[in-house]
């Protein structure tokens, strides 16, 4: 039988009496997260503060082989996760189910419908828990629903609230807080609550799982599709500039991009050799101006990723495109900002 793990709050008396809802959230991988329950890990050390095997921190760890698993004895309908969102959020991207393997995906429940509710979360001075930051929540006045397909791959949805509407909501909620509270604001975040409303049933377990949730500030590659590992070099064929090659630890000169009607130029390669920006130009330039196109190449997948990244961004990327490494992350700089590539 499953047991629930719930994060408890320790509230200051002056705030406990107020009408705003309260919640404790832990910041990991750059996001605040928590959940109403989580399947306990029988091997977890008692002193550990987080459930690394099945907890909500797995939703934002960039690894689709880990998952949040709700912790109720039934199918988890009514259970929720809470996740902070980035500024100017345009999309919400979900790897549904337990995507560590096709077997685990089929054996466990997958989400069929989610209710999405948005909040402004305010962390006042002195509002703390033993293990997390504690927030007061002001709800956005409208709820939304996401209907997920029963498929073992990325699903992308337009974020239902425009960034301009989020900004207005934040301003109004902050004003309301300042009119009713005296405690200084330490930090604020916009968070979403994703509540399970219905599920696709698993063949073996009654646990409902979500492997990853991310937004338009990051692109997470489906690592299960990797064709090549330990890429050591990315380069043009010196005898044929219509071909891009890679070297791996086990093989040299693997062709991952070829177009006889084009010539390529490598602009940037990430420090881990997983990503490269390529300029494509026609072989026959003629007398007019040559039309160039920037391509984003994932070397481990061995394919161009422009369309998939644009889908996650929720916008078209206009040339030029550049790759840089910042603080241990691979960053793609595009016409309207940047996105982390994983």
C-alpha cells in the first residue's frame, strides 16, 4: 500500500491568520517545486530532505528517465504538483508517464487530463519551513485544462496566459499583498499547479507518473533516441563541404549531415560536442546574393533540430543563431533571447 509524503509548513502567527493559501517549495535545478504527495522510496536514508527517486524534484532535473510518482493508494486523481515558471513563458512541455523504459511507461498510469492553475507566490520575511521556502499564494482568476495523449514522447502546449496578462496579474496581486501585510517581500515567483483530473490506466501498477515538465526557456532532448555517444569532434569533410562529420570514442568520420546541393560552414560547437550551429548555403550561388540558413545540429541524435526547438520556444528563430557555454550550460542565442539546450 502506498503512503503519502507531504511537505509541512511552519507559519509565523501573524501570517497564519490571513486568507491567502500557503505552501512550502524547494528550489532545485533553478525551479521551485513541491507536490501534494509522492511515492516513498523504501531505500531512502532517513536524514535526506528530498525524495530523489519519486519526488517532485524529478520533474525539472532534465532527465526523462526519472519521474514524479504520486503517493496515494488510488490512481492519484486530485493530486498536484507545483512548479515555478520562467518570465515570458510561452509553452509548457511534458513527458507524460514513466518514460525510463517502454515497459515502465505501459505498466504505470499516465495522465489523461490536467487542471492548470496559476499563482503569484510571495515569500515574506520570516515565513519559513525547516527545509524549504514558504510562500503565500494569490490565484489567477481562471483555471485551464490540458488534455494529454497516451504517448511516450514530448507533448507541447501553448501556455494559456499571455506574458502581458501575467505581468498585470503579478502587479495586482503584489499590490493586494502590500495593502494587507507588513512583512517585507523576500522573493516572488509565478507558479503553476498541475492537478491530475483523469488517467490512462497502467497494466501493472496504480501509480500515476509524470517524467518531466519544462517551459520555453529550455529544450530537453529525448536521450532515449541517441544514436551516438561520447562525441569527440565535429567537423566538415575537408574534401566535400556538403558533409558534416563526427568522431566518437569508437568510430571516426561518421556522416551526420549531407546535402549535395548545399555547402556547410560550422559556426559554433558546444563544449560537450553535443550541439553545433551550421550555416547552409547553396552550391550554385550564381550572380545573386547567396541565401544562407542557420541550422542547429544535435550530434548525438545526428539530425537538425530547428523545428523541434522552435516548437518548444513557441516562436520562430530568425538568423543568426549562436551557441555559447555559460555556467556549465549550453546556451542557444536566437533572435528574441536565448534557450538552454540539454
